[in-house]
């Protein structure tokens, strides 16, 4: 069973690395829309990593944290879209 837990942690580490790579697009992104999508990708990768860590350590409390973080990520996307449309931007 130790190999399975290590595999889950390795996959979670890979998702964290993917989130760090998306940080490059947040910094460089030619348009604001690219930056918003990159932030959403980072949030999604973080949620997946937290869920994998929860499974690896057999701690269901981490799943609650992942769900709350996913909800905040979704609300951030909606709020930015509303703000952008109200100020003349088109998504």
C-alpha cells in the first residue's frame, strides 16, 4: 500500500509543478483573458493536488478544504467575468 500512497503524492507533486508552470502565463499572458484562464488552471491544479494528498494520507478533512477552494476559484471566475463585462470588456 505504501507504493500507492507514494504514487498519489508523486502525482500531486506533478500537479503542483503544473500550477507553477501556469504561473508563467499569469505573469506573461498577452491579454487579461489569458491571465484569468491561467489563474483558473492554477486553482484547479491546486484542488486536484489537495484531493490527492487527502487520499494519500487518508484524511477526509482535506477534501472539505479542496471543495471550499474549488468554490472560491469558481466564484473568482464569475466575479471577474462580471467585472470585465460591466467595464466594457467582452469575454
